[in-house]
C-alpha cells in the first residue's frame, strides 16, 4: 500500500474542517472494509485518510418524531441486531445482516455502504424502499438528499469531496407497510450479490395497494427503483396476473451486465422471478416470510 | 490383530496445542537479519510476445536491491520439477522469455529492502507486450486454427481420424474389445462431460525464505509437502549440489498437492544467490490463484454399453485434459473402470496445452473429474433403465475386500431403499477409490532414560500423519501416546522421507516407523532377557515394562532398560527402520448426498452428506473422520461453486476469495461418516492411506442428486445456480409454485 497521512478529528466540527481542508486529496474512513481494500489494490491513493470520529451524530441510533436517525458510523452488525431496527425497519436489518461476514459487519458501516456506492451494496435497495434521506454536511452548510437521487454510477455519487455524510434518516411507515428482501448469491453466507431485490407495499383495508416500492441491486450501474412497476401496482387489488406484469416491468427497469458473478441473461431472469416471489409473499401469502 | 491400546483412539494431534495457541511457526513468520523481500512482475496477458523489458524506472525506487529477468539469468538455470509420488515432471524457463503463456506468469523478480518497495518497483517495470490470441478451453485448443501455446507443437491424429492441436502428451489403453462389447450391448450410452479447472485453496498461500552463507551453502525454508523434493528441485533447477542445500519444512497451512515446490522456493533462492542476502517471498491470495499449480480441467466423452439387466459390457472414453502450460494428468483417466467388472474397456487421453497456469496435483489427482463423468453416467443409465443406482452397482462391483461391505454400510445408514424426498429434493450416490502411493522412507526410534521414545523422521505433516506415526510407535512399544516425542528433521538431520502426497505417509513412513519400533523392541527384549535371566520368548512387553510371562514379579521398566543400556557395552538403544515400498490395496469410498434445489434461482442446498471410507485400520478415529469429511466437502464444493473463470482474452476474472468461492460452515450440513476396516496387506497394522479417496465421489454424487431432484443431469461442473436455473428454464418448463 502507498504511504499516506492519517487524521483523527475529535468531533463533527473538526471532521468538517479536515474534509474542507483536504478536499479531493482526502478520503473519509469509517469501517474501512472497502477503503482499505481499494487502497491495497491501488484503486484509490488518497494522500490523507480522515477517520470519522465515534461521536454523535455519527453514532446516533434512535427514533425521534416518527423518524429513525442512523449515524453514518453505525455498523452493519448494529443494524442487524438493534431491537429498534429489527422492529421498525426489518428490511434494513435483514439486508445489513447479509453483508459479508460477522467480522466485516462488526466494522462496516451504513455510511460506508452508501458512499462506496457499489451497485451490489446490500443495504441500498432496502434504503431505497424505505425512502431514506441522506444528511450531507460541509463547513457552513447542510443539505438533505433523498437516497434515490444520490447515486450517479458505480462509485459515483452527488456527494462533493468536502461533504460528509453524517446520518441517514428513515421515516417510520407503520404496520401496513410490508417489506421483503432477497439477496441472491452462490453461497448462502459471505458472498457478493448477483441480484438484490427489496420491496415495500402499503395495502389499505380493502386489500388494494396504496403505494409500492421496488428496488433492485446489482442489475444496473447503481441500485435502482423500478418506478413503472411500482406505478402499475398502485390502486390495484393484487392478483397473480398483476404481479406477473409488475415483475416484468421490474425486469424492464434493469440493465444488467455479464461479469464474474453472473451473466446478464441470468440476472435478467432472476429480477423477474424474485420480484414476483417477493410480491407474491407480501401480497398473496400473508403468512410467508421473505427470508430464504 | 487383537485389540489395540493406542490405535483407534482419538488422541489429540501432536501439533494441536501449537496451532491452537498460535505458536506454530509458518514460513511467513520468519524474519532473518538483513532479509530482503521479493515481488514478481506478472503478465497481464494470457498470451503475448515480450518485445522489451525496461527496469530503469523501477531500479530508482528507494530500497530496490535487484531486478531479475530471464535475460540476466544463467543459461544453466531452468525450472525443473520432478515429483515422484505423481511421477510429474516439468522443465521450462524460470521467468518468461520471449513469450508469456498465461495471465499472471512471472516476468521479472524484484528484491527490495521492504515489501512495499518491491511491489512499487514491480509496478514500475515496463514490459512492452504484443498481445496474441489466447485459448483457455481444451475443446477449443484442439481445433485447427486455435492459438498454439507451444510454437513447435505438431497436430496429432485422433482415433476418429481428426487432427488435434496443442497436444502435449497422450495415452491409449484397452482391454478386451470394446467394439465387440458395444455390439453385444442392449443399450449404448454416450455422454460428454466438462469440468472446469479448480484451485486447491489451501488457507496458507505459497511462501519461502532462502539464505546463502559465505561458503555458498543454501538454506531454504518453505511451506511444502516435501522438503526432500524441494531440495532436489533446487539442486536440479539451479545446478547446486544436493549436499550444499538444506531444506527446512515449516508448519504447513494446507497443500492438497500444490506444494511440491517450484512456485516460490526457487525464486527465494535466486534472490539470495543474486544478492547474498536472505530473501523472502510470500504469495498474496491473488498471486496464488493466478500462478500456482491448480488442478487440470477435463473434457471427457464416455461411452457405456449395458445389458437390459444393468450388466456393463463395455466402457470407453475420449479425454482432453486441460493442463495449462504444465502436464501430468493422463494417468488418472482409467479411474472410471477400476471398480467394476467390465469385460471390454478402452480410453484415449490427451493432455492439451492452454493459456492457463501449469497444472498440479490436487488430492486424488484427476479422479474427481473422471469419476464425475463415470459415476454420473452410471446414475443416468440407472434412471433410464428404471433401476436403482445401488442395484446397478451391486450388479457390477468387483468383489474385492471391503467394496460391497462399505457400500452396504451407506445403504444401511441412509436407509437407501426407504429413502424419502420432498418436492425438488433428490438423492445421489457415487463410488470413489484410491490406492495409496508406496514410497521409500526411513525412520529412527530411540529410547530415553525415562523409558519414553523419540522418533526421528523427515515426514511433512499436513493431515495428522505425525500423530499417526507416533501412535504406531506407541502401539508397537506398548507405551502411551504421550510417551512418544516426534522429532521432525530437515534434509540435513532426518532420514529420507517421501513428500506428503498420494496418501503415502501413514503407509510408508508408518511402515518405516513400525520397523524401527520393532527393531528397538527386539533390542530391549534382548537386553531384558540377559538382565532377567530369561529367554526372549519367555518375556512379555506391556505397560511400559518387560516381564517374565510366568513370573511377572521379575520385570524391568522401560526406564530401567534404557538406563541399563547406558551402562552396558551395547550403549543407548536405537531402533532403525527402512521401507522400500511394498504395494498397498485399493480403498473404496462411498458417497451419498441429499439436496434440495430452488428451481427458480437454481440454488442447491446440501441436506445430507453420508460417506463411508475403508481406512484399512483406524489409527486415529478423529483424523480419519476429519479426512473423510474434508474430502467430501471439497468435492461437493467443486460440484456446486468452485471454478477458475477466464474471459475471452484468457484473463482470470475471479482471482480472489470473494469470487472464487469455497463453502462456509453455513453451506455444510452435518457430515455423517462411517469407517470400515479392510486391512492393506502391507500397511502398518493394515492401515491404508486415506487422504485422497474422500474427494473422489461427491462431485458425481451431488450432480446426480441434482439430476434426481430436477431431471436435469449436469454435464458441466460446477453446477452453479446460474447453470442450473438456465438449464431448467430451457430444457423444461419450470413448474409454477
């Protein structure tokens, strides 16, 4: 690995100072499970590594006014095990629990998973389904970016070099919002997704779908929402035929490539089948679970 | 044989405490004063002409000591690898010369004060390549117009008259008359199978340290399966007399056939020779996946003629081994005929050069690939005949000791004929086999003053063989296992030992140790007879003492015997044993698995994994079970997920453990293992070598279980979720859920 300077700011303010000072020459380190690998392989050669401090708001994990606040340094392991997340955002808990190994989840953070912006980041489809809001702060300013407007391409986001992702805010949607997540990989554990699918649906008392979210990972340059598919569901009472149509629309939204983990053809087929499976589980089989 | 005191127990391994506490010393742990670090410049191309190598920028990196290319190597140097156990031989340049022939091939070697400097300099060596078309699939490599891996290669004529290109070796065998056999058959089946190359994926990457003293004597420390082999390879490759090389085998983190040397050891020695400083080379995982000695791939077409009642009349095979730029696979081809009574057999096998790394041995080299085809086809035939696959085996299996009995153990354990399966579940059974290698070995056993024994050996312990040898000595001397100390020597201090490969060590070194212990025991009895005024025949050896049979009060403890020897003209008691290599007997391995397939995603989950292994004699029950389980799992993993993947240009696209997958504990069901004991005529206490057989059958058993679950018979391994899902989608409508 190349030589670099290391900074350890004490709090938010100092972090913003460092980020402003180093700009493109610096990289923020949280869990480091991506960054250190990228540096070892020479993919990134920052002059300065700035470690995000283990202080608020980076470590926040709480519910306030119908909003769950998750600090950028909250680990995958915390999301997996936190009673709050398990109860209120089970889809995020499940997705976080399928990232890497126990050791990786003890280090890897939600902020890192978002900022790395891998198309295969497992928590990203879950966060898309949950309408997560990203708090991006820099010296003297703060902006909120909805997660579906954050990603530009593999590793590319709207975050500016001097901006720090401080926390993620997720509105709590209540019991009528049913979610499902499926990670398809060769191994049942510790593997990188071939396809990730997350769905979330609201149904009203008559069984009609009020609103829907369908998010896909590993099948486009960024994690995506299948908006046409979502629209098709809205206001409808779900049937097998409808779900089949919706799954085909989700497939249409994806643009998979062939790589070492799977062919475009396979991914294409899996988007259709898994979307259909999850929607069927959520809307037609009330007792089924989304777990593998 | 009667009952045993030590054999058959579950005593802990000799190395257990050191490994558990982290005290065991691996090659990468070594740091010598003044040591430099080596890093390789590797080819980014699978096939290219090297036009120019410019090291000028790289030499400017602070800390760089030397950069070696093929150009500044002595003409006398060549990579010469001979490995007796598998009769493998290779001769080629140490570094790429005019051409590179696989992605990751060594082009230059940098030595520097730090690993970081060595890597930085390696990245700055400018190599001017002219890329050439590459071929990684033997089915393509044999065609006219395929890129030629070796410039001087000439096409050979196949049995059907066609020309085969890129052939580096061939083998043709037959017994009986297959044409007649097929003519007499009611049904003739012909199927093609393809097995991708896989890597042994030992946990410790290849590593070596070397030093040269002021008199030119070379010491090499390495992670190896055989330090004697390392010594002879260094001698042959670099022209150094054997007596001027000391080879030290460090603790090994797995080898499975890939650690017979030639990957890093020669290069550490080269650096030490060039710089007169100790040098260390430790592979990264990526380097190991790109440039070690992975298993050969196989294309094989098997033709089998049967009577309607399942009697096999004839089997033939046409095989293309993907040996990369190496060789040594041919001899495994006949494995598909060995277990059965087949009047007519024939095979035509070819080694095909491709632009992939040189092949090496991998646990029962070649057998899993051949038996994937042979045993899967038998299960397809059984299904087609409407016959139970076990009945088909019963009808054709040879009646050698243990064959039927071991098969029936699995039938019983599984409840095979009452087996049940749910939707998308399936069962598979397959037979595997091996006959351990038998190799020359020496051993010395001495008796210490306290009555305990020391064993001097040169074995390299990969699998618990040191423990096995200690148990054999303890049993022979009738002392507890804890009273035996193993002294593992290097090539300067130990009697000759074969490398750990081909399941040879417990059998061969075990025999030498048994003979040495017998020799010592005779000397002890002679001495005791004199002291006790008894005839040797009147004495019994038991419980750390020698006593007169009918007068047990008259006895000498082992400690007293050892101390008496020191005061007597005979001096210290030292037993020695040498073994020249009497042949062993075949062990059968029986594998049954149950799987569940998700027909939509193609994911296969192992539900049960039941295996039975004839070990000849259980030396250590825990170790035997461990071998059976580990082998079964490696084979099942080969069936489901392991594959070295290459792109169109021949570059490996998954040289890391995220994308070259091996199973985690979550992918493995409880393993159910049965050991049977049908002694080898020449094995120590009847023991057979057991490292290899457990990997030979699960590849076929898992593929067959998938066939049973889905009706799709896998012709290509591994059966990844993608292959299975796409095959099911095109071959049959996927059932609605």
